């Protein structure tokens, strides 16, 4: 296979219309050709309607000029309505696009991100705490963006901003030292227990002791000081807790198939040595100022409900530091040390104001400049099937591992109904792919900023806009290709193009533009919508066009469409972090 970019037809038509504008109306040179896909032809340009007023002519007259100026190789152009240009591309051109994409390792997709160093901050569970439903969206969305941007050429630096620092660790470490018989290491636990669930329970016990026993509370406070001062024994125990927690997180990350590795962990503790220097720099620049013994940053852009400037707390009155300071040190480090040109923070929508203030302060400090993009990538809340915030029956937080187990169990039941020829091992494997894929697709296919309901039965359905439907669509195409003995296909561009073939080929040609949209807008649901439309276009094609029984060269061209669709579906699902099985 080769490795070269294949420009999408949409862009080629837009360039042709732009050239026609330049030729006929030089005074309008550089204007938007306003080209999009159309139900009336392959593409439609609305440029004449948009530009007629500037050109001081009737839109239909300008459209006629553009029609006459367009190169005949562009395709058939029909003037419609008040001045629309309906453009139908020659069959040969469409088949040549299919052949070019099929012969390329990357499906003809270029590298528009071209080495841009991009830090993506996502997942961020707390050490010694269970990963729960609240960690799901940040982990899944962040992972998909890392995959898409990496494929498009960005140099992606994944950052898992672990909650691994603070006073609670002094309390927990002291309690563990005073109860050496307690079991909490991952390799000592059985069943569905994990180190973090054990540590979580032990922290609750430590908290209870802290509130009830003043002597223990004093020992815990001293332990916090020892940890912050770098006492070797205390630090060693803290590192042990971090390592055991990361083992438990790794079980979930592996199960979800996300790219995060231990090397991507950069917890709050990493920035602890940088906090004082960060505040000093902000004070020296006149950005952070004294306020009743604390050091704060008053916003120039945002006011609170009391009409006073919104505030970031750079240093507390007692000399301590909080999340605001850590995030200021973090953005400074990522720009100065990691040399990032793009910073993405995938966190809950409720943190939008916080990041707006962080980015403003970073701009005022001169860290965040015009050549660097910083964006908060917010997401909505996961609701229960009843439309209320997702909780356990007892009203507690839902463990992420339990959610995954439920989805896989339900997927196994659905797959068992559909496929009766699979043994238990095959069923287990496919159920895992389908269950995990169903959860990820349900999350990613929802517009990122909206809330959505977690409904396992709907997620694992073989019908509708679900991950299982797309996985099944891929297996159907692979089954067709196996029946044809996976031939080496050669596309004959002289073959007539049927309407269903044209619709599928044009959808396949739009893949690169879809990925470019995802990378710019940071909205994975656009890729989900594309893949769903592609699967439906394939179904229409297969129902209307005989593939295996067709004569050559039609058969070869149709098999080429099958191959390109299967590869595109598999690749797109991969960028969502979803496995595309061969059989289902």
C-alpha cells in the first residue's frame, strides 16, 4: 500500500468554485464558496446567493456566470432556484477516489495537526478512592480525543492529573501504621475487591478516629507535615498507597481499553514543589495581590453574583495552597516545560468558570500567548434511566467497575440470542467487546455538553444508533468479504455508478473532513454520527446492489466498496476506542 493524502471531493469542489469566482469576479476573490453536500446532487454551492449583493447583480445571474466558468471536469452543474449550483461529480472521479483511498495505509487521510504538541488532561481519579461513574466521561472522551488528534499528526502528551496530595494522606498513613495487620494490598485481596476500595474504607475508619481521638488527630497532623517535608518513611508509605491505587486503576483502564499508562500519571504532588515559585511570579507581576493575609487574583473579565470580580485563591491565609494554585502551576509547567502548543482539559462542565479564570491569569502572566490554544472540554452529566443523577439504590455513588460488569453481562445475553453457534469462550470475548463498546459509544455519541441517560438495555441493542449496531455492521461486511475469499480488488473507473454506490462512495470520501471537524471542535459525537450514517448507507447499497453475484468488473468495484467501508468502520471505531470484531 502507498501512503499519500487523498483530498476529499468536498474540498476539491470548493476549490473549483473559488477558482470560478476568482475568474469571473476578481473583486470577490477569496470569498467563501459555500459548498456542502446536497440531497439534490453530490454538492451544492450557495456562493451566488451570498455574494450577489456585493457584486450588485441578481443571484441567478451571478450563478450563471459561475456555471459557465466552472471547468467541465468538475462535473455536471445545474442552476437551481434563486441561484443554487447543484454539482454532480463524474462517475470516473468518484471511482478514482475509492481506489486511491483503498490503496493507502491511512485511507488517504493527511496530518493536519502536523506535530502540534498537545497536552490532554483527562480521567484524574483520586488516589485511595474508587473510580466511579463520575470518572467515566472524562476518561472515555479524553481517550478518544487523544486517539483522533494523534492519528491526525499531533504529538499528544496524555496527563492523568491524579488526586494524590493533601491532608487526608497524613491521616490514612498514620492509621495504616498503627494497624499493621490490616489487609489492603491488591495481591492480598480476593473477588471483586480492589486496593482502592479497601483504602477507601480504611480512610473512613481513619476519619472516624481523627474526629473522636484528639491524640490521633495530632499524630495525623504531624504526619501531614512529615509528608510535606519529605520524611523518608512517610513518603515510602505514601508511594506504596499511590502504587496500589494505580494497580486498581489499571484494571479499569485495561478493561476500557484506554491509552492511559502509569507514565502518563502526573498527580497534584508533582506540582507541589512549584507552587511557591508560581505564586511569587504572579505577585512580582502584580497579578496576585494581598487580601487579608491571603494572596488572590482578581479577574479582569468575570464578575460574581455580587458584581465584584471573581477570585482565584493563590495562597491561603495559613500559607497553604489549594486547587487554584495547583492548576496555575500545572498550566505554567505544561507551557514552559512541556512546550505545549495546545492544552485540553477534559473535565465536568461545572468547572468551566474555574478554567476561564485559570486561562485568564495565564494570559495576564504571559504564559498563555496567541500561539498557544488552551481549552476547557466540558461534558454533561450521566443520568439514570429515570432521568435523575445516577446513584445506587442506596443513594450512593455507582462504582465504574460495576457499570462495566453490568453492560458486559447484558451484552452476553443479547449476543447469545443472536448467535447460537458460539462456544462459551467466544461468547465471553464478544460480550466483553460489545458491552464495553456499548458503554463507550453511548457516551461518545451524545453531544459532549449534554446530559444523557445510562440505559444498558438500549446501549447493547443490535438496532438503532448503538456501538453494537456498528460492530455488527462491520462483522456483516467482513462475512461478505470472506465469502468472496478476500480478493485483491482493482477498481475500474469506467464502470457505471449506481445511485446507492454513489451515496456510499461519497460518504466514504467524507471521513477525512469528519475527523478534521472532531479535531477542531473536540466533539467525538460527530465521528459517531458519521459512522452510523456510513453503516446505514452500506445497508442501502447492499440491499440495492448485488455484490457477490455481479459480473466483472462491477463485482470488483462493489467488493472494493465493501473493503473500504469495512476498513473505515474499523478505523473509526478504533479512534473511539471500540473494538471491531470479525465475527459476532
